[in-house]
C-alpha cells in the first residue's frame, strides 16, 4: 500500500473522531498512520501490478493446459496404434531376433 493511501486513510480515521476529541486530532492521525503502517507491513501483500502479472501467467498456463488436455483426449480417442505400425528400435521397426539359450546337457 502506498504512503499516500496510508496517509489518506489515517486522515479519514482522524476526521471521523467525535468533536470532543478534535483537540487531539493530530496525535490521533499520527498514531493511526503508525498503526496502519505497522499492521499492513506485517501482511504478505502484493501490488496490483504484481497481481496482474501473475494473473496473466496463470491465464496463459491454463490455456496451455487446456490445449494439452485436448491433444491428449484426441490421441486417446484414436486408440492404440496397431503393433505393425509401432517403431521398436533403430532397425526400421523390425525387432532384432532373440538369441536362444544353449540347451542343457
């Protein structure tokens, strides 16, 4: 929160003080300002600009996630590829012959 905002808020609080306490208005406004700065300083707040930047990042991330989910659903809808169409190694899709274990005597 900016210093101007805190000052305006402290002044508004001081202005709301009943007429009988107007003589201590300056002290009250000073105390209000100190309390507001202290209290707001302990909060984990971000500026509007920081919030809007993160909101944009989230919007783009959500759009990418939705696109990936749509692609995955399309791939799943097509079903598994036939075994002959799958590539299984560098030899042009052909499996290497298995070596037989020697027979025991």
